């Protein structure tokens, strides 16, 4: 409403200027015209400032119910975002786990299983809606699966079982069919592989949009409540190498809390200019900052990561105007524009917001939180859904040829 009034005032000033010039006194057109021009310029500046302030107010707001679902606040609405994830989880619900003892007034310790785990066992399709509050594992590999992607997730599970057999894998079901869920559970049936059906309907409807990927930070935040460190990976990614390479990367990730793989593309080239407004920044600050993709990223569970990286990233992802500015699109990239750091016309949505947060938090130094994609330390490669589907079908027919599968140590 305030913006509407400002626009009406501005239109009125412009009309008054034209009328005054056309019909004003002949003797003082110069001074009057200068005065009105100055006033108009001031009105324009105030209008722009009000729009900027409006954006700043918007970006800072996130409904308490979403903060609660993400594990940032207590049920009473007290903001616990300054607490460590371990401390914050106990303000929501006591940790109940088969390895956890609850102390009673009589001093006896009674072991109790985690209520979410028990419910999940009784009803494997039951959707998770509350933050996890059980015992954390040290390290977990995390991915998600949507309708039609089961083949990729199954082969990722097999790849991890072969390359990193001692590690846990969490697969977040974000809406697969009952048939695909049964297939997934048939392959992910060990103590080190778990399928979690996560309820995104509690969040704004646009969060489930595959174009924006606004659900990725939600999945990562939930996973960080379950493990002290996680490797988030898309289900089409595969691992080469083994524990030696993994441990090297984990040590690097411990330094800044986040470690990903950057590309030669500038953040300013893959980010709609309007998104920068929500972070009180400008595209010019990011013209030399390399874009980190979200195909595979390590995250450490720390207060710094929870508050300084995950929280602002989630706030943008849950604000439609921030994650998906008017005019943004995911295709039509034109990287041949000169200079190369100009906006390509192709927006990165959640990846763009992630890179802005990393850049501002870690002083625009991508070497602190990323390695080049062509680095010898990159232990990941991609396998398309078409390839995964073909491989799985061949295996089911017992007709798999070695050449069909790209697993390699090279």
C-alpha cells in the first residue's frame, strides 16, 4: 500500500511539472522548473529507498512455524538460533534413543527407543514433520529422490556400499510412488541405509518446485540434526576412490565448515540481480567469485554453519521473491556475453543463494570453501538417469556387461 501511494505521488509530481512548464508564468520558468526538478529527483530517491527498505524487511522475516520445523526455535516461539544444533534440539524435545537413558527422580536410568524411529518402523510411509532429536552419527552421506529417480538412487546406494561400505546413507523420499518406494527399500535394506519420507507440504507450495530446488537446504538442515557432518550429494553422483580420498576432503571441510566444487562461471553470471537485494549486496561484488554447484558438498554441524550459512540460505529459499525473482529462468543461459561476469539470463535459484551466503560469510574467498571441479581431489562423477535405468534393467535381466557401467578408479 505504501508503495502504491508513492507511485501515485510521483505520477502527480510529473504531471504537475508538465502543466507548470506549459502554462506557468513567463517570467520565472527557469527557477520554478529547477525547483520542481530538484523535488522530483528527491521523490525518486525516496521511492527507491523505500523499495530497498521494503526488500530488506521482507528478507529478514521467516514464520516461526517454519523455524520450528527446521529446528531453530522452541515450541513457545523463543528464538534458539544462537544455540548450537545439539543444544537447540533439546529445547524442542528430549532426545530419546535406544542408546539413551532417561534419568528419573528415583535415580534409575531407563532406556527408551527413539519415538520417530519406532513410528517409522510401524508405518514406513509416514511422513516426517518434526525435527529429529535422537543420537547423532559421526558422518552420513545424504541424498534425496523424487518421482522417476529411483534407479539413480538405487545405484548410488550400491556405489556407496561398494566404495564406502562402513558409511551411512540417508535417502530423503520427496514424493516417489509406492512402487518406486518399495523398489528403493528393497535395495536400501541394511542398517547403514535408510529411506526417510519427508513431508514438504508443511512448507510453502513453491518449495517443492524442481526448478528452484528450494527443498535442498531443508534436506541438508534436517540431515545435520542427524549427523555431526554430512556429504550431501545428488542421486546422479557417483564416488570413485575410497576412504583415503574421503578423509582428505573431510579434513579440509572441517576448516570452514563447508566444502564444495567450484566452476569457472562467476556467481554474478548465474544469479538474477534482484536476489542480491535480499542480502544487502550487489552483483559487482561477485564478479570474480566462482560458482559452487550443489552436486556434492560437505557440511559440518557447527554453530557457525547452522547460524551463518544454513539460516540465511533457508530464509531466502523460503521467501518466493528471493529464491525466484520476477523474470528469473533456469534455461537460456548466454555465457558468451561480454564481459563474461555479466548476468547470463540463467538463474541458479537455491545454488545462487548458497553462493551469495558463502561469499558474504567467508569474505568473497572461494578457496576457503571450495576446490576446482577439475581438481585431482574430486572423487565424484555423474551418471545420467538414462544410464542408471539401463544398468538397473540389465542387472535385473542378469545381462549386465562390464562396459555398461562407468565405475572406474581413473
